[in-house]
């Protein structure tokens, strides 16, 4: 059996990683498909395998107790480069597989049949395979059935990807790509829970654009949209990992900072935003309100916290930046 390497390997790996399945817990849909396949073929071993750059990883297994192997010991890594079902009657007698650890050691693989799992984008990200410790026949009808099981796995992957994208869209602002109000409020809630454990502050910022309505009226909605995207991109570009920006409504944006230096970081980012969008005649400036929740203060409801930031923002209308610190 010749080994056919996918010339689009990097694209294949990007597609695999986009599924976000590697190293996730076992899940009933995949376990059911694998269990049915093993039962149908009376196979003591089998797996739904995802082939990563340097390893194969099992999303569902029958018989196996481990979760991954090096790619050089992966028969499935050979299968993803082959069209249709690959059948190996005796892996110990095939040069391409005889050296692999699963063949030379437990479970001493002899028979292998695997079908590539191909995503909707045309990439073979893995396989579904059935394995035995003894050589056995595998008919044309068996090949068709195993291909059908592979299509079931591919359908489950496609459904999961669609569901995740719909979920992401429900939490993203269409224009800027930032978190929408629902997602931002959830992030604030989770940040406050974590801060209560780590005893660190949380800072929420509210950013309001000046004269945005006049810009829309004078230059049209396209100019307004372009400005909103620029504000969102600028804010996002200033943030570090763990910090978040969101769009609350038409001309208001939100910021979230956590950790021991949350207030310092919030003030640094605010200062850079005020420089990037100066409040002067003929331009759209901004006001920023920050509210800090110190570690010892009872955590307010996210809506209340945003209301406090709104108050700080209005205090800042003339000065550009206002800071409110909650206290007992």
C-alpha cells in the first residue's frame, strides 16, 4: 500500500483544529457510532480517530485503554491519504505497518479496516476503524457499511461545527466582531466569580462616542459603520489575553479587565484610546468610564456594574476619563 500524503496537509490540520475536538471528553454520539460499528463487525477493537500533526487521538474507542499514539505508529494516518476503505488482512505482514507498536505489542493488531472521515470541506481529518487480532475477510458489503459509519461521524462533526458557529454568532456583534451585550455580561459574571476566589479586582469600562449621530447624518451610515469597526479594532488591538472588549449598542463599547493590575491596565488602555480618538472639532471623540470592584467588596450584579460604569462615563464627559471605585 503506497502512502499518499495530502498535499493540503496544513489546510487539513487547520480544518481538524477548527473542529475543537482534540483532547475533549468522551461524548455519547461518538461512543454510540463506534459501539454500533464494533458490534456490527464483531470487532474486539475499534476507534474514531483524529489524526493530528504528530499523533493520532481517539475520540471514541472499543477495546483500547489509551487515548493516543505517535503518528508514526498510526495505521489511521496512512488511511487518511487513501480513497475509500482501506483493508489490511494481516498488518504483521505489511511493510508499512509491521513495525508499528500496536502490531508488535499489545493489542497485536493483525486485521484492520478503516474508512476516512471527510469533512464538508473535503479534508480527511481522521478515520473510523475496526480491528482484530486475527486475519479475517472483509466483503464489498462490509466496505460499504464501514463507509456509511464514516459518513455518520462526518455528519456529527458537521452538526457540531454548525452549532458552534451559530452559538458564536449569537454572542458576537455582526459589525465589529466583538462580544455582544449578552456575551459581555456573561464574561463579567464569570470574571467576578473567578475574582472572588483569587481575591483580585475586576474593572469594567464603558466607552461612548461623541457626535456619532452627527457623523451618520453628515457622511452617511457607511462612514459610521467604518468608524465603529475602527474603534472596535483599536480597542481589541490594545488588549492582552484575558481582557475583553464588547459592543453594547450603536455607539457604546465595553471593556473588561481582571487580575491584580486590572485598574492599571484599564487606565493604560483608556489613555491610548483617548489619544487615538481625540475630542476636537470636526472629529468624533469619546468618553470613558471605569468602575473598579476591589477584592473585599461584594460583587454587584453585572447590570449594576455596567450602570456604575455608565455613571463614571458621564462624569468623564468633559475630562475624557472617569474612574469610580466601589466601596463597602
